[in-house]
C-alpha cells in the first residue's frame, strides 16, 4: 500500500514539473485532481491515406475501398474502436495534459503491397507510447499488429475534450512509417515519412465524483485572464507583451506533381515563451465569430520557405501560401485556463504535415499585412462573395503550397535550408517565431525529392547562415544589416564579395523582406559608369523570364527595377550577382519602397569602389577648388 501511495505521489510531482500552472494552485482538491484518471474507449478511427504519396514511394494500399490519388482529404477508411481496454487520461481541473497509458483495439484490416511483397495490417491496436513522444505532446501512438510489431506512428495530435457530449477527439494526427516497417520494406530512409492523416473520436468517461473546473477557482493564475497584449500587467501595471517562439519543425515531400515539380510541406511546433506576467495570444478559427481583444477571429499565420546557397549566392527556391491556424492544444503550460483558442504563457502547440497541407486552411500571402499580423476575413480568398462564411478553399494539389522545381535540388556543393515562420499579431520578436533546418536533397529516377535532415532547429531566418546579421568584415568581404522601418517592417540586406584575382571581384547580394509590407521596388548599388560589369545574374522565386527586374546604369549607380507585380513582398528573398573590376569598400545599398510613396532608405554594406575608378580615369581634378 505504501508503495502505491509513493508511486502516485511521484507521478503527481512529475505532472507538476511538466505543467507549471499547477504550481500556482493551492486548492484543497489538488491531490485528487492530479492523481485521478479519466477514461476513453470505443468510437472510431478514420485514416485518410495519402495514396498519391504512397504510389510515389511504390506502395499500393489494399482493402480500404475507393480513394483519390490527388485529394487525400476526400479519402476515408473507418476502423471501429472496440469497447475494450481504453486510454487513461490525466485531466487536472478539466485540462487534458497527458495520455500515457492504455490502448485502443481496432476492428478491420488492410494491406500494403510493395515490390512483390504483401504486408498485412490486422489485429491492430493503437497503444499510447512514450517511445517517440516529444516534449509538449499530450499523446503519441504506436499502431501495433497482431504480432506485436510497430507498423506506424501517430503524432502531432490535436486533442479536444467535449465533456458535454462525453467525447475525446484525437484530430489531425500525422501517420508515419515506423523504423520497423521501413526496414521490412527494405527502405530504412522511409522511417518517419508521413503517409496519412488520422482522426479518432472516442467515448469519454469522467470521474464518478466529478472534477473541479479550472475557471471555477477563485484567485490563482487564471483570476486576471485573458491578459491581452497591451493590457496592464498585475505586477507592475506595465503593458503585457506577447512572445511566441518556433521550437521545432520538419519537412518532407508531400506529393510529386510531375514535370519536375514537387510539393514540400513541414510540421511545426511553437510555444508562448512568456511568463506569468506576459500576454496570452488569440487563436480563433476563421469565420468562427467575433472575439476579444481585436473584435475578430484573430489567429496566427504559418508560412514556410526553401533556400539554397550555391556558388556564393543565397537563393529562395520555394514559397508557400499561408496556413491559417485554428486551434491550440495548450500543453506544458505555465498558465492554463482551459480555452483551446487562447495560447496561454508557457503553452505549446503542434501542427502536423497533413494539417499544413489542408486546402481549407491554406490561402494566399498577399492578403496578410505581415508587420501588423492582420487579415481581412471578408471578402477574401476563402469568402469570395463576402457573406461572412467560407465558400472557397485551395485545390488539393499545388495551390498555396510550396512547389519546388526538382532541377534546383541535389546540386553538388550546395547547401539547402527549409524554414517556417508564425506571423503573430503584437508579437514582440518576429525572429524567434522563425526557424530553419539544413537538409541534404536528392531526386530519384521517378522525380521524387528525398530530404535528409542535417541539423537541429536554428532560430531566426535561414539567411542568417549566409552572413551573420548586423556584421561587417571588409577583409572577409561579408556584410549584413538587419533593418527596421518604423511602422512598416523588417528587412535583411547582405553581401559576399569574392576576390577572383586579376583585379576582378564577384559581388553577391541578397535582399530579404521579412515583414516590410510596402514591398521593395528598386535596389541601387554604387558602380562607376566606366567599370566593366560581366556575368550579371538575378534570381527571384519563379521561373518566368518575363518578370525579371530590369537593370540600368547611370550616374555611377547600378539600379534594379521591379516590373509591376514582382516586387519583393514580405517573406520573400531575391538575390543578384555581378563581376566588376572594382575592389570592395564600405558603402550604401539604396532601397525604395512601393506602397509608401517610394520611400528610400540605405543599408550599410560592402560595395564596389567608385573612387578608385574616378582616379584611374583622371577625374580627380574635376573640382576647380
């Protein structure tokens, strides 16, 4: 008996260590709330296979009925959950924080055919597992067959309790190939590949003697919540600040479009890194109503990009649309007041690969005011008749996805990065909501992109790897400046100047618009009219020759001008390079905005030396003084 009490006490202490919000509760029912379990069983599991991706891999799925190769969201394979066993839930004060024990027994079966072999999925159970569960996950599952073999994993799960109707929903689960199954297939590199999305709804049983709702407690950390950005903090009456950080992401090919094009999609994990005195973040589903603090259904916007460094240049080779966030699971919280549409301080949230490929949540970037973090709901891409409800979505293949040309992948001596960024209204630091990883890339004989992660998540823009921001090293030929235009947004401008020998220098410039909403329409670099320029290269984010920027030289300046519609918008990086017979010196690159009256501003970088060429051409005595 003493051993049981000790185990329960240790478990309660572990719960509190992970969920700091419990430290601030002194309610007399705390012991019961942190030790009792809720229960879930029965219901059904719906697996929505990515049949097109599985076909690209070489897998045929049998026994799941009719399906669509192109539109995975139209697919459905229902497996009833038997009313045996079940899951044990940790739900102190009505907040679901963990499902670490139990299993769901499934009815039904299917099989995979691969390279002449058949792999049976029968006698299946979903087992709550800590083997690959990540920090901040409420639960992760192993799909185990009747031989005890782990065939698939399920993670990035959105969990929701419906106590009124007695349901536990496990939504938007990424279904991935286990290492065991990948080895059985003879393709160990397939381990972790997401091949389906799954949803489960199970029957929920609450404790017989009830539970205490967090919002029924008087005092404590929820007494003054929500605390919105700008609200006076209880401790010192200063304005509360919101600070959300991207804490992980990973990416894979989602589909092969043919003709040398693939769609690449990431998962993403974030955290409100604020403390007890910091602000909560609105996370409301679009078209769901009008809510504080902004009088709308405010929510974050997720975008992702792909880059490469090649021959001294830094180029953007992939651009996504905007994923509109709609729900937060609120795990590992410092404050947790029980609303899945508010990200409380310390709370984490996840969005899986399948979730970030859902057409109903993907829209165009141009509708977002990135610096302000705002979006006009109606009329919009999603509400084209302006009646306040969604009547349109992205298509099931490429619209508002990150489409990458496979001709840009697998290049020797090239470094590749994939990044993600949450655009969040009133966030005090945009750069910690960005993150990136380095990937090795290759393309197989069928035109599929293979991505292999080479680094852990690095915080900030991927271009930080090109030249360290806000540095200047004339000897190394590198310089970078991060710019904030008050009330308009942030940019980074960087250069690498390379001595080619024989008096020739290669200048490689990149201009990255993070959230500068006016856009950039011209770029000017000092360059003497008599200098010899060769091998000019301009790289934007598409393959269209008819929208390339024009280049002119006059008054000792090299000026690049955007054609209408191809200015450098937010979340976009353009680069250009040229070779000249002028050595590097400190100087200014001049940028001109578009939607702010052609406002002009400078960036202090490295530029070709104009003065030396003036002296070489005998112009040093032009001034009569």
